[in-house]
């Protein structure tokens, strides 16, 4: 087994020599340091996978080494060497992220075994990180990168996953008759499984949306197809609307998803509609009511997922958020979503959910 990404730190040269003698039987080479500050500088320049360090050293103790090298690379595995009676401090080191601690005088076989495990753990963590970054990139590429251009409407959007990947999906496209279709969806929970469901939804939506003139019919077909996959074990909400012209009107249907914040400045009032329907994937059959609202100039339609509701007291915050949105529209604020995002950031919860917002302005 050949590894060169192990360093050992101990201010007592005989101990350091023993560590090197033990490990060179298993590894081609290791780097050794009696000065912990030089060791940290080495890690900063060259990187490292496993650090074996004495806990008690005059210039820089093991806890400080742990903090310094983990600041360089959070996946570095740190093994502490402790004297008898230092177990309490060693446990503190474990709580702060150390991989393991070994009491002096150490067993050579134990040291080799722990070092091998540390190297494997480092590689495992990097593989997970790579997979997470790949998943994040793939999901980002599944979502729209820029808004559609329209002669009479302006569109803007913001998307923020609650974790590495999210369970929200939104999309829009021009339909064969020139109408604009907009979908907003939110999977149960969040994480990899929810992201997979939303990735499947994108493929199905883009294929089926051009074939269905009614939002209710599209949601009905989506439910049939996804129930065959999910069987009620998971589900997602969705709101699908079609903006048609002559005159401009929004035709929409909901599968358990909240109606958008629809503000009409010309009348200084909110527009709402009590359409409802079962979330998609829960039951084999479901019907979806369709609503139609004629649009007026300056109408602002704010589509969202329920991540904006999972902040502080849900009902009170939503009322505040909605009223603030209307106030900013009345003031003619240029970048509404930027300001609404700031409000959300200032009220972030300890366990943030995915947040998606899309604003359509007529």
C-alpha cells in the first residue's frame, strides 16, 4: 500500500522516530515534524489526508493543530496521541472533529490500523463531496437558467435549495398556440429522493404540456403517471397555469399547491381563487378544478413554494410577507424579488426548506 499523505507531529524526537519507523512498513513515505507550526504550513502548501499529532506541545497543542488543519481541509482526519490522564482532553478533541485518539505508549499495530482507516475515511468523504457537487450541478442545470422573453410580460425568479439538492421544481415554456405555460412544484421533504422526483417531473412536463390545453387535464395525467411510480409513498404539490391572450388571462389548476400572491395595483387588492386538488402521487385517480382570471395591466403574480412559509410563525409571517410584497409593488420598486429574498434571509429558520419564487409582471 503506497501513501504519501500522512504527516506526524510530536515535539519529542524519539516518539516521532518511532511513529515513522512503524508507519514506513505500511506506507512509502510520511512527513514528520517536531514543530507543529511548520507542519500546518506544510499542510497549507501541499495538502494532507491524515495528521497524527501529539496533544501536548509547547508552541501549539494538538487541539490548535486540529483546528488549523481542518480550516485548510475539513476532511483531514486527525489522530491524537495522548498521555495517560489526558483522556478527558482527548474526548474534547473528538467532539471537535478528531478522528481518533491513541494513548501513549501506543500499540504499533493499532497506529497502523487507525491510519489506514483515516485514509479510507478521507477518501470516502471526498467521494461523497464529489457526488453532492455533481448532484447540485445536475439539478441546477435542470432548472431554467434565464427567463423567457415576452412582448407584454416580464419574468424573474429565485431558487434556493434547503440542502445540497432540493425538492422544488419550476419551469415555463411556450405552448404550440403561443400561450405561456408555468409550473411550480414542491416534493414532500427534500434531499436526493425529492430531487429525483423533480427531475422526472421535468422530463414528463416538457413532453406532456404541449399536448394538453387544460391545466386540470395536465395535472390529472401527471397524477396518473406518478402514482404508478410513487404509489402513495411520496407525493408532490404543483400549480400549473397557462397565460393565454386575446384577452390575456390566467387559466390555472392546483394539486395541493398554494395559490400565488396575485396583486392588482389598479384596484389595490389581492386576487384569489379557492381551487384545490389532491397532491400528485397520493391516489390513483384525481380531478383538478380549473380557474380562469382575466388579467389587467400592472398585475403582479408571485408564484412560490412553501419554503417561504416555514419561517417563524407560519400564518403571521406569510401575512407580513404578502403585505410587504404589495407595499413594494405600490412603491414601484424595481427589483422586487431581490427585496423579498432579503426578507426571507433575515427570517431564516434553523431548518430551512427549499425556496422558489417566480414573479410574472404584466
